[in-house]
């Protein structure tokens, strides 16, 4: 198969249905497809946003309108008209796609995140064995964090899959939208989609606590009510897995604590110090050979030293505890980046651009 679709013929024609673009994107290992007004069809491939074909004409407002109306359901069209945007999981013969259609100044823009067809295990993703310990708890809070497009959903699904294989419990997933379909194995798995099956994450989480769950996966902990309910659930005998858009373990804890009113933070710090099991922060870095992306991980496992720093509001000291906690499986993001450079999987320039401590990184890499 060629590296990119054939664009040798002059003036590559625009395709007349979103399924055709999605098929091309999936065939060529793209992660996202962008169909936007005044832009040629674009894809994000190995982290880089670029035209699918160099010689394709730009899409007009009429083009994107036709594409949108060609696959949206009547209910989705109504929502788009009323609200101005609609987000959902779209499924066709090719696979599943996290989909966003928005109305902007020039017309409609369509964005698709390609969801891998096969739910990959922790071993297949190359996740370190220490993370399997996080799936063995019967209560507590496990957070998977990172920027948009860093593979959080894939990691979270792999953790849920590990629990599903190894235990005999009730797992409830709350997602917006449902990405990976997780069939029940050892566990009974219930998947609910926010805005389709329930009004909000907070509503769904409140309802989940009445459904006799053992494990609850919260697709995004984005507000005070959801975070508060997740912490309470983790304290009352449930294992809660959640995600946040934060880059490091220290920033994750700051984000969780900062959503609470000042007069509640001392109590919340105590609750989090006791319920937290671990934080996995991750990012996907373009490989040096241009063939895909490499996973860089920061891992924080709760320990007496970590719990003490959380209680005392000294999260800025967590990197030092992570660095000295290697025997417990902990690892700093910068150390993970250095390992990827030393193994030849990513370039020193990529590592330096993503480093937390750039001066230390320069010294470590000799650049």
C-alpha cells in the first residue's frame, strides 16, 4: 500500500460522502479527518495535520453542508439547527468514529476521530506491568490524564478490559460518546452515553451509584459536581477510573483540588490522599522514523510520602517523590522522554519541545 493516497492525477476530485473519507483515513492510519469550509480535506496522521491530497480543491460551504446532511440523523440535524453543534459516535461498515459537526462563520465543519476497531490489551499497548496493580483495587481513584489526542481513551479502555477479563464484577462506563464497545467477559459491563442515555456525567454518576456497581469509568471529570461525586464513590467502596486534560501528576491533583471552594479544600485533600491509587499522565510523540507515534508516560503511585504531600498542599514537591519512587514503578514524564530518545524511537528535538525541565533535558541529551 502506498504511504498516502494517489494524488498524481491533476485536480483530485472531492468525495461525495463522509464514509469515503473515513475509509481513506482508516486505510492510511490517520487518527482524525477534518472536512472544513475553505480548506481541502485534511487528516491528522502521526500527529501532523495535513491535506489528504495535495491537489484537491477546497471544500465550499455547500460541500460541507451536503456531506453533513448526507449522514446525520433527523434528531442530530435538529440538534445542530437548535444548538449549533452536535457530538456523537458515528458507526458505519468501516468502524466507529467520534464525530463533531459545528456551525461556524463560513458554514459547517466536520471532524472525525477514528476509533480503533479492536480493543487492545494493556500488553498490546506496551503499558508497564505496574499499571496492572491499579486494576486490582476494589476501591479508590485512578486517573488517566493528558492533552487531547494523547490516547487516554485507549489506555482507559485497556484498564477496563483488564478488569473485565480478571474479575467478576459490575463495570459501568459513562462516556461522551461511547468509543470502544466493551463486551461483557468475566464482568457484567454496562455502557452509557452522555446526552444519549443520560443528561450529564454528574447525572450518570449519581445514577450509577444506585446500580450496584463495583467499577465506574468516568469518561471526563470536567466539573465540580462530577469530581466531587467521583471522589465520594471512590471512598465508598467503588473503584473509579477517570480522565482529565492535564499534562502531569502534580497538575492533575492541582486541577482536582482547585475546583472546590477554598473552605472545602482541606477536607478534600484528606479524602484524595486516602482514595487516590495512581495517576497515569501520557502523550503520544511522533516517532523518529515517521511511522507512527510513541507513548510517553508519567506514573504516580500513591504512597505514604505522596499522601502526605497531598494533605499538606505541597503537590509542587511530587516530581521529587516520583523520581525517588522508581522501585514502586513511578516515572517522570521527562525520564520517559529521555528513554524514548535513547532507544532511538523519538528525536531529541521532540523530547526537548515536550520537556517539563528543559535545562535538565538539554544536559541529559547533550543538546
